[in-house]
């Protein structure tokens, strides 16, 4: 059950973000993108490393923090979730996620390299590390 909840939360975070679209919307700022990047990196690590998993409650609270921040800068619920259908925005986050992983030495063909990064993130108590735990 928690695994499914974690997947739902992570998927919602990764694709349920905020940004300007075809309709008049507040302009998404770097804070929102950076928070989504944090989640996307954590999601990649937990999906590829068999010894690391998500902290479900921490991920839920982080997600709510993103939503609350977005509301505070003027986004409506519909605007927040409209992003999920925008392939351009999803691709932008995906590229930034892979750039982060590459910069931190992850070889996407080697699952152990995700574990190395995940362990380092956890040890540093980084924003991404706070969303992960060792199994």
C-alpha cells in the first residue's frame, strides 16, 4: 500500500507541477522547479536502486509544501495539475533530472551508481536525501 502511495505521490509531484501554459497563469519560479527537481531526482534514485526507498510521509509533506507554495503565489488547483499534460514541461524536468544525475556521477546503466548517490544524499541530509531511506 505504501509503495503505491509513494508512486502516486511521486508521479503527481513529477508531473503535477506548475508552470505558465496556454492560459493566463502566474509565472512559475525557480523555487517550484527546484523543489520538483528534488523529488524527480529522489524518484529516479528509489526506482533504480534496490536498497533505497522513499520516505512516504516525508514525500507527502514535501508535496503538500509545493502545493501550498504554488497557491501562495497565485496558482489554482486546475492550473497546478494542467502541467501534467504538457510534454514540454515534463521534458524540461526530465532533462534537468538527468543532468543532475550525470553531474553527480550516476551511470544510468549501472544501478549501483544510483545507490552511491542516494547514500550520499541521505548522509548529507540534503533535500533529496530527506525524501529517501535505506531499506
